[in-house]
């Protein structure tokens, strides 16, 4: 098949979260299966500075209509592997910035213009380059208008650009809502500026556009596909999701085992496997050293890697600060995000700098070391569409402590509920629930034979994208 993906992030070129990992691994897996895969990505500064993009060639100029003005840009292209082409939609005014979506304090004020240009640029490139896609697949709100723009271009020019369109919701909480005045810049028919179109409580909803107008809609776990049809998890769009229930499917993300494999991970000080965990002990010692802790510490290490946002349950960790202060354990947190949460964590570190560590940044090497060197991985999300770290943790022999939501419950088996098959510990997304799960982790750590059994079962699981890609491949084929 000829498959086009449109996304605002792609590992290893630009990443703020799991979207980049998912799109990068899925497109690589589909290409490895022999499909002709094209990925459209904004020409961010960080992407253009990547070594792979150094060889990018100028493919064609762009002139994109936005309201009563035309904006110029260009398309650059490079080929990171066989059957995979990356198209960069470039315009310095929009994408030559240090960060993809905001300055670290707030979102860029022109994000609507930036991603209208991006989506229109992808469609125009498909037309000019005559890509003739079987499947055109957009991801999250940044590509929410892509299916609409594609069908509008087909109508305008009397051509077929793609046989079927897909849209994936990676996180329904991020909807791409903008003031009503920006609708004119889409150049879409006025009837789409309505409750049955893009209008959402007086605003324009980019995610709503993808949800309503793609031929098929996917999200990133079976449980999350059910959750987003409810008021608790639908973030106001549950009614819209319900109208597409017949076209909605939840497909679990996978793990890129070329990147996440303790037996081959070049970012670790030592490699290891389920049959020989000696390397994990070396990773643990290095993690303790890197955090300024006593490298001979023998108690449990709790690791946490996430964006510092409310969704990730930082409040539940802070509510259990007495646990971490009083118990003979260590807590290592890696992540950047909201300043108030970062400051609250820094205040906790100040109380016990020899027990608690915070690295408030994005750091790929440190994230691998935390996964390998920790004994438990804490992931107390209030909601979690799929999640990847709980899968990484199991593969790395680190027991995940998760909440009973979304993809966490599709991928972690509670060792207390299922003693013979358990691979982690699960709790309700409350402060008391997390406290009980942390206490259960301490008991598990003290029972070394049981801990080893849970680790081995986790490391034996197959979360590879080879499995996940088969599910997407079947969905694509069934849709044609």
C-alpha cells in the first residue's frame, strides 16, 4: 500500500512525548513490511539541524491560501530508510523556533496559522508530487484539519488524493481550540463553521475536525476507545465520539525494540537480559551515582519519567510525599512541564536531597537509565490513552506501579490480583490508591523470589511494533 502519515512529531527528529515515538515506530514498521510510506512533518529548526535532514533536498515551492492571503514556503525531502520518505513542510516564520508548540510558558499565539499551513502544505504536496495514496493518516489536533483539506482539494481539482483517510486521537485532552475568527483562514465552506462541523462552543476545534471527517478513527488502546465515549474521559467531545462509535477502533501502540531493548541499549552503562540481570545492577549503581545518592543503597528505587502536567498524577505523588520521606527508598523524577508542579517537586527534593532527585528536562539518555536502574516505575496517571513507559518498564525488568485507566490496564497485569501472571501493580487514581500501591511495592521488594518472578514475566512480554503494525495493516486493508 501507499500510506501517508501527517504528524507534528516524529522520533528521532522532534519529540515532546509519546506521539513522536508512536508515529516514528509505526511508520518504520510499515516501511519494513514493504509498504511505501511517506511522513509529513513541520520543518522545525531542530528537525533541519538533525544529521539525517542535512541531506534533505528542496522538492518544490509552496504557495498556500489562508483566507485572503497566500503564504509561501517550500518542501524538503529526505529518505531515512528503505520505503520511508520524510517530507518537511517549511516556512521560517512558522517553524524556525526552539520549541514546537510554545515558548515553555505558554502556547504560541499563531499555532492555528502554523498548523493550517502545515496541513494544507501536506495536501498540496500530495497533489503536486502525485503521491496517489491508498491511506492518508493524520495524528492529533495538529493534523486534525488534514482529512477535510484533503477532501476539499479533491473536490476543487476533480482528482483523488487518497482512497481512505484515517485519524488517530493520541490524547483527547489536547483539542486544538482556537478563536472563531480563524475559520476564514481555512477557506473551507461556511457550512462547516457549525455545530455539525468545526464549531465548538464558539471556537474552532481542530481535533473535532479529524474526529468528524476522517473515514475511520483510531485511538491508542481498546480501553481508551471506550473511555472517551464517557463524560469522565471525553473532555467534552464524548457526544461527538459516540457519533463515530461504529468507525472507531482502539489499537495499542507498541515499543520500538531497536531503541528500547536492555540487551542492546547503547545508552546504558551495561546491557542485560531476563536470564542475566547483572547489567541491571550496574545500571542501578550508575543511576544512584548520577543522582548524587549513595551507590551502595540497597532499598527500592522508584523511577518516574513524564511531562510535568496534571494528567500524569504529579499531585498524587506530592500527596504521598510522607511515604517517600519516611520509607527507606529513593525517588528519581525526570520531566519538564508546568512550573507550579516543578516547583512543588523541587520543594520536596529540598526536604530530602539524599533521597529524592528531580531532573527538570528532556533527557533521552537519563530516561533509559531510569528505566533500567529503577526497581519500580511510578505512573499514577489520572487518564492515560496508551502510555509507553509502563511497557518499557516491563521489558527492562522494572515493575510498573500504575493506575487503573486507559492503556495502562490494557498492558499491565496486577500481581496482587493475578499472582501467577502479574507483571505490575495497579491502583485507583487517588492519593490513597497510590499509597496502597507503593506499600504493596515495598512488600514485593522484600519478597525477592516473587519480585524476580514478576520481573521475568514482564521481560517476556512482546510489546513490539511488529504486532501493533499488523493491526494497523489489517485496518487499512479492511478499509479499502
